[in-house]
């Protein structure tokens, strides 16, 4: 039997591809991509202008919104400024009215009395009225100062009393906290003592249990050792008995063999 012929004819792949011709591809080729329809320069300009118009419209909308916001802000500012000016004017009017009242009172006090006819009497009345007006002003000032002092002293007393009350409350709170801490410490100590006692009891119980287990194990060991010794004694006795029987059999065989030889 000869070898099988496994040789195959060699084919040039390039020549085979040329012989097949162009392959039919499913997708577009490079030539199709290059020959695709493209927009002209005028169409591209139109597209760019449309984009610019869109951005311009957005900018115009933002400008309009900004103008509206500016107008609203200006209106609000005018309102606030007008309210402030009105308040200032009302305050100024009140001050002016108070000044006018004071001046009128001073003028009325300084008016000359009608009973005095001569110049001396008029001068004396003027001096007395001026002195009386000055004394009244001084009295008013003193009374105002006294009122201010009273208010300050009352405010100080109120602040001192509030401070004392706050101090007393803080002291009470501290005492309550200290008492609570003491109670908590006592409870914690009691719990610790109970835990220590329970731990000690459990340890004592475990030690007793361990001692009992040790005793049981020692008894078991003793029993096992005694049983082993008994078993060894029995085995030794059995061996001795077997040895004796075997010696007797040997003696019987020897005697029988000697008897046969003699015959």
C-alpha cells in the first residue's frame, strides 16, 4: 500500500480575483461619496444669512426684555424715593410746628403787663417776665433731666433684676443638672456592682462546673485504665493457657514418634 496523494493545485489569488471581476458591494463606494450632491456658493451664503437672522432676532428680544426691566426698576425707585421724601417732609413739618409753639409761648411770656403805665414799671415787668420765663425753662430742663435719670435708673434696675433672675435660673439649672448627674452616677455604680456580682457568680458556677467535669473525666480515665488492665490480665492468662496446651501437644507427638521408631 502506497501513500495517499494529498497534494492540491496552487491557484494565484490575484489572478483568481481578476478573473472573477469586480465584486458587488452592498454599501456606497468612495466614488459615490465623492460624486454626492453639494450646495453651491450662493445656497451656502443664504444658509449663513438665515443663521445670522435667527441670532439677531434673539438679541432683539433680549434687548426688549432688558428695556422693560429697566422701566420697572425706574418706577420702583421713584416710588421708594417719593415715600422717603414724604416721610422727611412730615418729620420737618412736625419739628417746625414744635419750634413755632415754643416761640409763641416765649413771646406770650415776654409781653409787657397792661397795669404798669410808666416805663419803670414796664421795664420791671419785662425783667420779671424774662426771669420767670428763664426760670420756667430751667425748671423744664431740670424736670426733663430728672425724668431721663429716672428712666435710666429704672432701666438699670430692670436690667439688674433680669440679670439676677437669669443668674438664679442658671444656678437652679446647674443644681438640677448636678443632682441629675449624681443620680445617674449612683445608678451606673449600682449597675456596675450588679454586673460584677453576676459575673462573679457566673465565674464561680463555671469553675464549679469545670471542677465537676474534671472529676468526671478523671473517673472515666480511671475506669478505662482499670478496664485496660483487666483486659491485659485476661489476655496474658489466655496466652499462658495456649502455651501450656501447645507444650503438651509437642510432648505427645514426641513420645508417639519415639514409640514408632522403636517398633
